[in-house]
């Protein structure tokens, strides 16, 4: 899962897709996940990082994580090879 | 020293359905290549740009093109005699025909234009879009011109509802049933006459490109934009520049194939399958052109340069994520100004 190269993510959590002109606002958790995705970290690594930082177990996190990834796909923010 | 160029233009109706006059003037005023004097050509005496500060230097009233090409051109030449014009930029589809036909006459009088040819103008016409798509292998929605109200009933044989009902120059309405087609047919014919164009409705995101062709197949500039806020008249109230190589390639392909000369606006719908359908090709600069100026491509300035045969290199790049947001503003003026234009035909 990789974020498209041209997607701009600002420190404030503002995400801009220059191909579609769409923009989104992320909360702190979403911003962190997008940052990890940008660093090409695996799902396992992200789960480990998030569960050590926040009060959530791995199974619950993964449920929310896949939900979030689904949303990124729908908004065409992931590389096409990852979007199917 | 920069040369001083007098540019005359129309489209001063900076209303909720704005003409391109004011943004074109803003671009020209910002030119680094020349100084400008702007002559506004007004069809109506309440067109806002006539009264706006620092927009036009002088305004002349002109007759509507519907009164006849000769009448309009005669008035332009009359203005030119007392207030010489270097470049004329028509900003309405409806008047282009008159000016394209008179291009030679205007040039001989010393007035330069940079317009598409009559053939180019006709080819991209809404009513000719299916043929245009076939000729250049481009995706266009199925469309059909109709001239009589009794043709509406038979549309269901060729179209699925909803469908678009469009005027030959302006106006477009989405219709969900025959009754709505009839209502819009009457509304459009009362204003623009026939034919009315019935077009397949393509669901997706509306995106546009403002571009400039040099007449030999080269694209001198192109900036894609997505409307972010659309008024009830379907006009962009806000928009943002996009980084979309497919849209740019499509634009270059069209300009190369047609050898398009002058300003152009491509209206596209990007379907959910990421296919681009050409909805319209407008043969002039659109009212949102100042976004392109703000993003780094001063197309009005470039158009003047091309009209005068000045050196002009194609623009390279533009700023992505640049936005425009329109606003309305109550301008206070004196009835004396209005009176002068109304009685003397100039201000």
C-alpha cells in the first residue's frame, strides 16, 4: 500500500490530490498512518507502532486500519497497482 | 521601451454568468511585454466592467450581432476611425461568426484578431460533436440536434433519461423526462433559436482546460481546472488547477489535429472509469482564464502577442493547486455615467 507520489500532505493533516483537485482533512491518527504509508511501512509495522502508542489491541486496530485503507482507495489516493 | 497597444474587447458583463472580458483585461494589464489601453465594447449599458475602476479606459456601445454582421463591423470600423484599435478580442461565441467572416476586412483596416477559422469553428460545434469525435477518434457523448418540439417524444428511442438539453451557443439543462425536455426546449429556443442539442448525460466530474493554439498545431499554453463550486447557472464560482497529464495530452492532441487558432476552453467529464468525454469545445477564452494567469500562464497577453505577430514561446508549466474564488461587489456609480453611455453610446 503506497500513497500516490504526487499527493501532498501538510503538517496540519491537510491532504491535496493534485490530479482530481480534491482535498481532505486528517486527524492526528490518520496523519500518522499516512506518514507511515509514505515511509513504505508494512501493515504489521504500522499495527505494531500504533498499538504501542495508543490504547488499542491489534485486532481492533486492523479493523479500523482496513476501513481507512478502503477510504483511501475510494478517494484514489493509493497507487493504482495497490488500488484493486 | 514597451510598446503601447490598444485592445478592444467584449464580454464586459461581469455578472453571475460572467463574460471573459474582465479577466482578459486583467491579464493584458499585467503584461510585461507591452503597455495597454483598453477599449470596452458593450452590448448593454449595465455591463459592470464599464463602470469598474481601472478596467476599461473607454467604452463604446455596439449593436448585437443578431442585428447583422455588417452593422456590427461598421460600428467597429467607425470606432476604429476615431479611436484606433490594434487588437480586437471577441469574447462571446455568438459574435465570433461575424468577426471571423470580417477578419480580412478588419485586418485591412489595421485591426488584428487571432480567431479560429470558420471551418474550425463549425467543426467543434455542439451539434457536430459526434462527427467531430469520429473524425479525431475522441470520446464524445452521443448527441443529436433537434429543431421541432414533436421530435422530443421520439428521443426515448435513442437516449436514456436523464439527458442534457443545450442551446447552440449557451445554456444547458439536465432533463429527467419528456416534460422537462419540452420546457427547456422552449426556454432555449426563445433565447437562442434552433437547433437545440440533445446530449447523452455522462456521470462524472466536470473538468475544464483553458488553452491557446497558434494555428499551426502547436499548443502555446494549457491549464486544467476542476470546478469546486458551481452556481445554479452551471458556472464555476471556484476552481483549482490540476496536475493531470491526460487532460493536457488530450488538449494537445485536439489542437494539433485541428490546428486550432486562438483561445479555447475544453469542457470534459471524467467518468468513474477515468475516461474523458468531451462535452464542449468553446471557441474562445473562458471567464475563469484569470486562474491560468495566476498559475503562471498569461494567456490573454499571449493572445495579443500572437495577434500582432510578436515573439511568443509556449508556456512551460503552471502552478498546481492554485485556486480562484469569485465574489460579488456592489459598485456605486452616478446616473450621469449611465446617462452618458445611454445617450451618446460611449463613456
